[in-house]
């Protein structure tokens, strides 16, 4: 936690810093292993362990296997209901997307600060959420133009649109379509950033009021600590909801590309 003269910077937790000194130059830029890369790697390792422990294929599944199968069935049913039978071919991608975001969100909430560590939420950076959104958007474009060719542009002209309104509606629908990756990435980024800033501000209240004396600690620190516990529980819910929303919107966008709805 960055603190100087009693001041706590809530934005310090989002700073990207190299884990190791040194690096190598590429096209005039220094490439180094950062805390963001480290936590993305930890997210992948945690996800790999989770999947490995649940892929035992036992006839009577244990709790771990049941959790993995439930997550896979959840995404499969989502695509089945939103896209149809053909949507199942996109289950591996949407499942990977959902699980990566979920694990990244949860790992960023781990209370390892009591051990001297500092968790880093990679989904609190627009570069990460934006890349995930652009990846989904790119898949939608590839699927749409591969299946329908130039007929894919009919997606931007709703059925029954009056002829004089077609140019105006086409432009509006096209702009709305092009904004999708920005809104998709921005939604996750804002949700995770806002929650972490609030927790950091409350943590500052707890520390500074405790340092100011017992009275301030009881009047300000204790209520702030209680509020932190409640918001931390809410953030766990937000972590799951945001992963679900990202996966859901991705499946809806894929449906547009597959069925031109």
C-alpha cells in the first residue's frame, strides 16, 4: 500500500511495474516481465490446476469434477439458448474467456496484503479488457463474413425498415455495432477499477483513523472496516457477474454473426 505522510494513493494498486530488473529492447522499447504479466500467468496456472483436477472423468464425479462440469455445462447451455445447436462449437472459446476473467477477478481480491504481498487485478486495465473484447469482436467479424459474405451487412438493416430510412438506420446500426468492443471492454474495466478504488479508500480510513488515536479508530476505523468486509463480499459477486456478462454478450454477438439477428 502506497502511503506517504499519512496519505494513501488509491491508484497505486493499478501501476504496472517490472518484477525483475533488466529486460531486452525491441524496436526501441524495453520489454520486461511486469506484475501484470505475472498475475496473468498466475491466473492461467490457477485455471490449469482447476481444470486438471476436474477432468478425471469418474463415473460418479467428485466435488471438484462436478464444479468443472457445471461451469462447462453453464457456458454450453448459454450458447445453446442464445445461438442454437451451432453455438456449441464456440463453447471452448467462450468457456475459456469466462473462466479467465472470473479467475483474474477473484485472484485480484485475495487478501495477500497481510502476508506482505500485493494482488494485481489484470482486468482493471483497459488494455487487457480491450484486447479480450477485440478478440471476441474479431471472431464475430470472421464468422459473419465467412458465413454470409457481403450479406452480413444486412445485419445493420432491421427487417421492415422503410426504404427512405434505410441509409440513416444503416449508419446508426453500423456505429452501434462498431462500439461493441469498446463498451464490452470498458464495462469490465470500470467495474473492477471502481470496486478496488473504493476498498483502497476505506483501507486508508482504517489506517489513518487508527493512527490518529483510539477515539478516531472506533468512530471512523471500525465502521470503515465493517464496510470493507461487506464490499469485499459484494466484489466477489461483481467478479462473477462481470465474467458472466462478458461471456453472455459475447454469445449474443456470435448469435448475430451466425443467425444475422
